[in-house]
C-alpha cells in the first residue's frame, strides 16, 4: 500500500484532488481490435471522471488482479496456443507498468487469475484446467507447481463438450481454493497446505446445464454467490470449510440468452449485481438479506454491448462496466440506499475492454 499512499499524498498536496477521491484503476483488453494491452487510469470516486495514465503492450490481457501490497499486477495473456501465459507486472511512477516475469500456463485461454501472496492461480478455459504457480517472497513466479483438470458431464453438446475451468479463487478463511468446473456443472474444492494445493473433492454441484462461471463471497465469508453462464442464474450458497450448501437459485438472465458473465457485491454487502450478455444485455440488481444471505431481485440496468466484466469503486459510489463490443467502459452511479444504477454518460472509450480492477 506504500506506493498508493505516496501517490495519494502527492496529488493531495499539490491540490489536484482530495486524498479520499483519487483511485487508480487498471484495465485489461482484447488486443485484436487495436488496443495495446493493459491500461492505467486515475479515477475520481467523487465525480466519476477518468484520466488515462499509461499503457503496457501485451496480447489479450483479459483478466488481472493486484498483489496484496498493491505493487504487482498478475495478468493472464488469453491466447489459444502455447503462448498462453501468466505475467507479473510491476507498478511504477504515475501508473507506469513494467513486465518483470512471465510463464506459460500450459493451458489454453487463461481467463482468470487470483493470488494469496504465496500462490497464483489461473483458470484456463479452453485448456480445461486450473494452473497453480508457487510464488517467491518478492511475489514473482517460482514455478508451475501443478495443473488441476476439469471434467465434462453437462448436457449442452456445444458448450459443455470439453472441460472448461472459468474461475479459481481463494476462500475467505484462507484454507481452500474453489474452481468453477463449467462443463461438469460443479465447483471443485482444493485444500491449501503452505504452497501446496491438495484435491478436496467437490464443493457443490449445481443444476444441470448451468455452466458455472464466476464466484464471489460476502464480506464475512458466510455466503458465496455464483453466476452461471448457461442458465443465467445466481446461486446462493452457505460456505463452511471448503464446502458449499445451496440455499437459493434466482434468475439473472430472464430471456434465456445463455450469456451470464460477472458478479459482485457492493462494498457494504447490501446489494449484489450480475451481468448478462447476448440478449437484453445489462446488469441485474438484487437486495441481500444480511441474516440469511438470500436475494430479492429489485432492478435491471441496461448496458451497452457485451458487458463481460464490471467492478464497483471502493467507496461504492460508481459501478464501471466493461462493454467489450461497444468499445467503452460505462460509468454508472450507484444509489447507496436503493442499490439502483444511473448512467452518468461519462463513458471511457477503449477498444474491447474486458476487465477493470481498482488499485
């Protein structure tokens, strides 16, 4: 956090912006439309205005996440060949970025990355596997420690004919890894022992023809929320010791588009949002019962084309949606009382944006 704090203090001291307003963000793109790769921005959490800072050339950096100390960015290069890789990028002055390490995932089309400081995980969609990397103390890659394969078994002959792993994340208790096994309609569980990941069976099965995609947890770790791509449903789970108990299924994609995408909770945990693509594209909005974790659908916000991934600012005031096929990031203002969204029309133009993370 030292680099971030220094930047905030500098900007505040020279009168550019109040310290609580400034936020850095990093955006990943698909590069077949003219973008360079990863972009850094300064984002004003009070006004919703963005200013581009820097870029780093990289092929298809479709998903990225930050290290715990906010000094490094872990970025996948989503390619359908042996160049598919996990990249480590150091954040430098004024949003600059420098590639310092890279290693093949040995699984095609990595589309997700997560880290706990000791390990880095990639979900390799076409490779049908999760890659586990051990990290050095400085946060760079030590080695590819193992690959964990997904399976098939789902009923869709076109979408579930081969294994696909779409998301791999660490549980809030720090003891387990959960991975969405898209084509087998299940979530896999792995136990963490130091820098080793041990198979721990199936955390949960979901309804057939679901295509589980992205998973997120509430702040206290009691509940987990899954967005399924094919069924377009959000599943609510109770979480305990690497296992998930199904509590609820509720529709996000009400038109059967089979394009469910991303899912996030508001920072205060009162509202949940899930994005839907291909038809009636937009973001479903749910109120969260803090005691039971259950959801009530309260609204729907249309977006531009193909809302693949979105994120909410740390102060909860704005939701930024990467609309890949409209070549822009839409900036929506959040009502903290109702959870509803309003388009600010302060779009951030960028070729094929697909991931945004705040620094």
